[in-house]
C-alpha cells in the first residue's frame, strides 16, 4: 500500500475526572503518516501537548497488538473505529484521508464511568467474571489429554467465544448499553466444555445477577454488538446464554444464586 | 433462586416480552384467517357467521380475557424495559453510535410498538366496542343480518367493515398500522426465539426467514382488507 502523509483535525473528549463535566477540544494534527497506528497518532499529538506544557490526552492502552482490550475509543461513531474486527491499536491511519475530521469519544455507558478524557472504568466487566466466570477446582497434575474428550465443533465454538478480550465495545455500541455479548461469551466458553459443567448453573445465575447489579441494559437483539466486536464474537453466544440461564433458573432450588 | 428473581432479571424481563409476543402472534394467525373470509364472494355470510361464532363461544371469550391481559403485559413490560434501557446511557455519543450492524426497526421496537398501540385503540373502537358493548352506555350498535332463510339472526360485522372503510383516512391509517406491525414482527418474531435460547444456527436462520415471511404475508393480508373494501373489490 502506498505511503502518504495527512493533515487531520481531531475532536477529542476532554474530561478532568469522573465528577467534572467534559467537553470537546479541537486539535489540528499535521503530518500524520498513513503507516502509523491510531494510538501512535495520539502519541504524536501528546508529545506536542507535553512540549507546549499542556495536559496530554489520557487514553487506555497496554499490549498495542489487539489482545488486551484496553484501547477503548469511540471513533467517528463506531467503537474501535471504522475497520471491522479491529481494535483501536490495530486501526491504522490509512483508514483516513488527508483533511479528515475525526471525532473521538470515550465509551459511553453509566456502567463505564469516565475516569479521565478517553479512559473509562471497565471494572464492572471484571466483577461479572468474578461472580462466576471461572472453574473452582484444584487442577493437580496435568491429566492425560485423551481422558476428557471434547468434540471438535464444540472446542472451536468455545475457542471462538474465549477470544473475547473484554474491551467493552459491545456495551459501547449497544443502544441499551447491554453487556450480554461479553457475558454470553464468558458463559459460553465454559458451558461448552466438560470442565465448565459442574458449576454450570450457579455460574450463569450469579454472572447475570452481577451484570444486572452493574447497571447494564437488557439485550433486544439489535446485533450491533456483533458488528462492533473486534474479535467478531457471535450473537449466538447471547442466545446460548439465554438458554443456559433458563436451564438454570427453571431447575434451580430456591437457595441457589 | 425465586420466581421473582427469575422474572425481574434482565433476561427474565425479555422472556416476558418474548412469550407474550408469541402469544399475541398466535392470535394474529386466528384473526387474519377469520378476516380473510371477507374475500369469500357470498356478501359476507361466511365472515359474519365466523365472527359470530367467535363472539358467542364461551371458550373464545375466556381466551379473549387472556388476550387483553397479554397485550397489557406486553405493553407495560415493553415501556418499562425501553425506559430502563434508555436510562443506561445518560451522556449520549456526539457522533452517534454506529449502525453498521443493526436494522433501524430492531432499534425502534418501542416506537413501532407505540404506533401499533395507537392503531389498536382505534381498531378496538371501530369494531370490538360496537360488537361487544353496542347498545350499552349509548354505544352505537351493529346492524343485523339474516341467514338460512331467517333462521340465523346475527350481527352484521361485515356491513360495519364496509361502512368504516369508505373513509380514505381510516384506510390509510389501517395500512400504516399494518406496516408498523410488519416491521415490529420482522424483528420481534425471531428475537423472541433468540431470547428463549435458540442458538442452533440452522434453526435460528430458519426461524428468522420464517419470521420475515410471516410478517410480510400476515400484514399484507391485513392491509389488503381495508384496501379491497375501499376500492370496492369486495361488496
Ligand atoms: S492496546 Fe491491547 S488491544 Fe489495543
């Protein structure tokens, strides 16, 4: 692909802290290479802001290779920007043209309060995992690989669900701010495997209870989450989550959950 | 886990929507089937007899109570859910959230539902009220029709339809009502099954396509009723 430089106008959400009201700040960012990543473009801008003695723009990032889910940004109305199946850190500037104006906002959901500028507190997702998204056994020595047969098809589906990096784009893109794709992926990947079976019912009931407590909305199946997901997690996992929930809810004892 | 916990959870609330929605869909099938009798070229005899059967049979009347309860529950829960879901994002996006993955009607179920509700109120006023409550509290009464050489003496609901659908404004409102219903069902039909946990891809695809077909056929049939009366295709 041909390399080119571009001059951009950036409209970035600036917010001091959780309490204070935020606003958009406009920056002109000249000389951006088409080979930079979106975050590198922010690095260039931040260098300049620091040199000018101004507060740099706070944004979340860690791995910068699309596997940690930290780089949450809403770019021109799309979670993680215009490319499908791509995190912000893997979005490259060749997605834009010279002269473009780019609007960058943090995830917007009451369950994800803004900490500063583009950084949101996504620990609500961690608490959903903590409510049951694990297997509580002492694993001991490694067992013989063939002692737990898993169908190829199920292993693949479980693996695809486990690809979720917990970035929260599903919540950010959903008109209901629902975390059902995230929770569905977490519940699915364990429900499909034999290791997940013993705690299957308590897991789903407790995770949904936590999800509701965190203030996420109900799923109305618009499927916007699937389109926004950088790991292209299927909404089928939401349907499976519903099935798992019903299976647990309609057979559970009153004491469960 | 108590029943209350089940049905007040985010999934439980959706389950109520899906189950009542499917129950209302089952009513639509009966309704469209019976109403299609207006196209039997016997000046409404089949239709009037069918309508009279439904209006007088005790079992149907009991189910009718269930139907009204179903509508109330669906409407109440629908508004509650919409309000709750809308309250989850106090500060909205400036650039608007993307819509690359969702259809406009799947995002507008509350609006479509409201249009259907408004239509339903008009529809009940036009036909249900005079046929069930006509004569009481000064409500206008339906005409009568004689069949089987005067042995059968029943309400002429057919005549009422002919009369109501002479007004072009009413016809347009009915067609718009059917259009809202079509889009509402296009999303609601398959979404209800997904809420109930359908995750087998083959069946999910089948149900989705069936849902599209169902909403088009049923709503087109409903919409054609006032239209064909207005244009005098049935007399
Ligand atoms: S920084 Fe880790 S996924 Fe983008």
